[in-house]
């Protein structure tokens, strides 16, 4: 996209300090009768983007005027081309993106083009944060051992990323062990105002981005507009393609008051998530305003922004204001940059203050912060908030639906309650203090000399993790956890030995202020030792449970529990042995770890007894807001940030000494089990094959509501007896070296075998089963989904998925679309789709269809045994949907009866039509670049 247009005379100049910057002034639109103050903050950022990229083609003067005169009540119908300033990636999603770019270079060469044309045109920044696993925990060497194992497992991936950093222009990587990408983005990468040289002039404009992780929205807390997209869309953005989007509706969320004593930012975000989910904000922007935002520190705002995917919004943004500037100064940004941010946003009328007029919104809702109560969310979804005082009763109510296949019929077993002096096991209190320092622990019996089978029951907490980007960037809740740990240790309390404890800070800054405040030693004494600096338990990298804990859970079909300070708790995500997962604040994670079970009543039951035998309740050790704020004031300053980020790109010795291949085209290794050449461009013709009807299709799976990308493309461990495990064994990989699905996203052979292989997937086509199982039709033979797909491919049978509401919710996983594509799935019919997943399906050339309002798989009487025909798609696409979006679907059952119904084609924009017609977004981009001469 060029920026040759200036229809509204907006090109202007801004002076800040000693420098002059070219800017595109929003106030130039006011002479056209536009009232900028009525526009939400987020839309003003989009409006500047259109002004800057106006070229008469991708962005027209009419597009700009339409957005400037935005109707808050109108249904989204107008497409605009949005060009973010940069792209952010983490390594799980970043590795396959770089694999695709490397494969595109090969394909470009085969098409007779120049491979060096394949380069990120926008800055692409990757933070390696998703590969560390919690193998060792609760010991002083947990961090060093986990880091060593991470590097051993991922050496090949990391060498590939170093090749990419060397081979591609405009691409940089932050090495492992430095922090979580969203926190590194917040503390270091984000500019708030971006500058670049264009035609010899410095140009200033809002820092905007798309990221390959759903929680890219965390940066919204800093006033930076950004959201998660699939890796497929991100690759296109890197290659200069605009993000095609409908002008969104914007929901205003008014905050008033301030949080009361005992309530945390996590309680607030769980309350906000529940309210917005109830309202329904999928595909919408959410913007926070009102006097309450001045009461929220930047970290609290970032916490709320982080969970936008959980409440379903595209973004959850706060305006730039004095708190933004304070945080930039605290986190070590230069005074020159801070001055530019202030000058730019004030000049553009986008700097928020108490006197700022309220914008117009599509809908509004409000929350008095003083009404927020301590809460948790679970056991399966982040939006299922439960008041802390009702958590135990809620779990017991949910228990019948959570029971495992081996559970006793009455769901009850006789166990010994965790009592004993000082909270230690009554049968061997001294042993519980033992520390195993030689390697990853194997069993509680070995480590603590405790028979866990006597203690474990439904509701027993086996994982307690302070983890994930959402909370580990927030000093208020992290310091609260540290103070609570200190008080617990001083009272003589301890964590039951079967609880796998872990502390995974979002950046090294956290441990710096913990050490300065003298809190780290107390967390260590409760076995919350630092296990790594990355996204661990929240993405399924919790590591294995001790063998005897796992065995007891399996033997008795127990519903074991994890508590974590993360943002995701979907089925099968955290650990395959754990059936109930609850999100909560870091101090509550510590409190529940001490309690040892989710149905502990903190009001009436003590956490243990102190050294004099007196009962200790949660209220006795819960820190006050003053204790937390005093500790923050005395232990956090800009020097900590400056010190840690001065060397953030260097990495440790392992990274610095890592050997990597060189050259413009990657030298693929034929025997690699981590990095394989992506197959999407194999045999690709220079021109796309015309769209044709899809006939004779079979159903691979019939799925229910809220099937997430975790169900479709699971992260976490690889099962030895599954298709992916068998593939790895056949290629000489020992089960101990399987690593995780996420770490092997650069190998399509592993990932296609892991597609729909989640242990909690329920396919109605194979009733009574759990996991990636289906029936091959018409024979009816039961087998794995992957094996069935191979047989269908041999028969040239296209495949279909039938699903319910919110299909593809959860993380923005490109493999949730790439995997189905490689399985041979051509169509997905659902009641509704999650925003990112729908666009990813189109981006991989899969047709998303939506049942008509009120129609479902059940109401239509579909069993999945039918043969499906989809006709008339080419006519719809050729007409650009001028005659409507409904497609005729014919389903013929085994007895020859025919059901016909109409479904809505969810190819939402004209640009997406081009992507679909080319077989996918990457094929479209590649053909365009190959045709440039």
C-alpha cells in the first residue's frame, strides 16, 4: 500500500523537542463537518491509519469520510483496509509463520520469481516464551534445570529462528528466558508513538499491531491498538497485505469508584469478563472510559485488556493519559519518547483527561469498582465466574459432569484429611520439608515419603501455578502473593506435598522487585520457586504430575483440580490428568495451594495451625492494600526495567553460542521432526483453479458448542499411543523427548496427526468416546480421526465438520485451520464462529458456513452419516454476494432420504473472496509477489 493521497489536507508537521515530524492531522476532517470528540478513541486511531494510507485504491477518500461519520448503531457492513505498524509473535505461532515464509521462498524460486522478495515489510518481532515446561518445581535449581531441558528439546527450532533472523530483513527475536511476549511488549517493545523515515522525513503515527497470540490485546492497556490474528493473517500483514476488516461497533464500558479492600485486579477482570460475555461483544471493540479509569494503574488496565479474547471482543482499550506517561517513565522509556507521546496524542485530540467529553458508543454498560468481590472462574471456561465464598459449593454442583470414566458410581472415596502440625502431613511432618535437587521429580513418595493415595479425593488441588501474561505483569497481585506467602511461612503453614507449585514471572523485572522486597525467599519456602520466564501452565506446559499423583487420579477416576493465575482453563488444556481448572489471582493461588483442595471454605475452615497450635484463617494472612502499595513504592523503580532490558536481545550463553545455517533459502533437513517444509505450495499453479462445487463430502466429526482451538489443535503433551506419538516413535524419537505439540508446530506431519486429538474432544459421530476418534463411513469402523482422513483421501472424498455455537473459540491458533486443511476438510458448518478462527479457515481455503438462525445439527435431524453436496458457490463469489449469502446444502442419508437446507457463507469481505478463490491467503500473496516484475 502506498500513501499518495491527501484528499483532506491532513498532512502536517509536529515539533517535539528538537525534532520535527510529519503527521496526518485528524482535525483536518473537522472542516468537513466531522466532530472528532464523538468518535471513540479506538476509531480515531483507525481514522489516522486511513488518512496516512489513502491511495485512491485500497483506501479511498470515501472510506475515510465513512469512518469519520461513523454511525454507532449501524451493523458492520463497510470494509476498510487497516495497516498495522508492526507484527508481534510468540514462538509457538511464530515458528510455523517463519516456516511458511521459508517455504514461500522455495515456491517463489519455483515460480521464477526472486526469493528475496519474501521478507517482512512491517517490523516483525518474535519473543520466545512458549517453550519452557515445568519439569522441575519446588527446588532451588528448578529454573536452571527447566532452562537446560528447554534448550535441549528446542535446539533445532531455535537454530531455525536464528537462521530467520539472519535471512529475513525486518525480523528480530527475543531469546528464551527473557519473559512473556505480552509483558515484554508492554515493558519494552511498545512505542505508543511509532516513528519511521519516509521520503527523507521523520513520520510519527500511533503504534499499532497485530499479534499471533490472542492476548496481544494486553497492550490495549497502554493505549496501543492491537489484537490477535491467526498466524496466517499475520504472515500476510508482514508481507504488506492490509488487514481487511469491517468497521466495528464499539461498546463503551464506564468505570466508576475504586476497588475495595480485599479485591484485586484479577477479581475485577473476571467480573468484567462475565459482564461482557453476557452482553455479547464478539467482533466488537470495547473501550473503557469514566472517572474510574484514573483509579486504575497501568498494570490493572493491561490485565483487563489482556482478557479481551475471554470476553469475546476484538480489543479492550484504554485511552492514552497521564497514567500512560507515568508507566512509560517507570518502565525506562526515554524522556524524548515520552515527550513525543504526550505531544502527539494531545495534538491529535486523543489524550484523555478528566475534562475529556464522552464519546458515542454502540452500547454502554457500567461498573462501580467498589462492588467487585473476590472471585474465581471455572472449572472449564474463563467467563464462568464464581464468588470465592461459593467456589466449593459450585465445584460440588459441577462434579457429576466432571467425573472421569474410572470414577466410582457415587463419586466418593474415604480419604485422610490434610491436618497435622504446621500443615505438614501428620504421618511424617519432617519428610515434607525434604528437597530433591538432582533432577525432575518422579513421585511424592520418593520426595516426601508420603502415600498420596490416602489423601487425594475429588477436588484435590494438584497444580497451583502463578503463571501467564495476565497477572504476572501486575505488581499489585504479584506483591500480594509474596506478602501472603511471607505471612503464611511466619505462621508455620506449608503446602501439601501433592500440590505441584510453580512461579513463572512474565519478566525478570518481577524477580528483581521480589528480591528487593525480601519476598522471594518466602515463596521459595512454600515451594513457589521460579521455574522459568515464560507462559507455562496456562498453555499446557505444566509438565507431568508426579507419577504416584497421576496414578491415584487415574486409578480412582478423580476430578483433580488446578488453580492458576492465567486466562485460559479450557478442557484438556492445563494437564491431561486434571479435569477441573480455576482461574484466580496470584495470592489466591497461594491460598488454595495451602488449603490443598478447591472446596475449602476460607471463612470457616483454617488453612492450618500456627506454631502455638492456634488455627490460621485466610483473613489472618491476607495483605492489606496499604501493605501492597507500600511494598511496591519501596521496591519498584525505573532502574530495574533499564537493567533487565539493556541485555534482553542477547540471551544466555546457550543462545549466543548456538550454531545455525545461513543462506537466503533454508536447507530443509529430511529427517527433522521439528522443522519440515510446509506443503501448502506444493504443485501450486501460477493461476488459481476456478472455484467448483463440493460434492460427495463425508462428515469427519460432529461437535457440540464451545469447541475451542484447544480441542481442534491441542497444545500440551503428545500421547504415545496417538497418531502423533506413533509418528515420532517411528522416526526414532523417544517418548521422553516428545516435547509438546506447540514446540513441534513447525512440523506439519506431527500437527496434522494432533488435529482433533485433544483427550477431551467428544465426537458425536463416535458416541461414548473421548479423544480424537471417529467412524469411517459408510463402513462404520471406529478409528482415529487422522487414520480416517487418510482413508478418505485415498478415496478422494472431501470432508466436513458439523459444529454448534462458538466454534473455534480460544487461542488464535493457525494450526486449528492448517490441520483441518491437511486432513482434507473443505467445509465447516457451525451455528456461530469465533472471529479469528473463522478468518483463519478462509485463509486456508476452508469454507465456513453458518446454520440459519434457529437451525442446528439436531433440529435438522443430521447424524453425520449423510453425504453432503454444496452447490452454487462460484455464482455467489462471482456476484460478490450481491444476491445474498445463502448456499444450498443437500444431505443424503444412508437410506437415500434427502434433507435440503440453506446456510450462510461466512466469507465476510471482498478481500476474503480473493483469498478463498486462491486456495488461501498465502497463495494469494505469493502469486501477487511472483507476478511483480
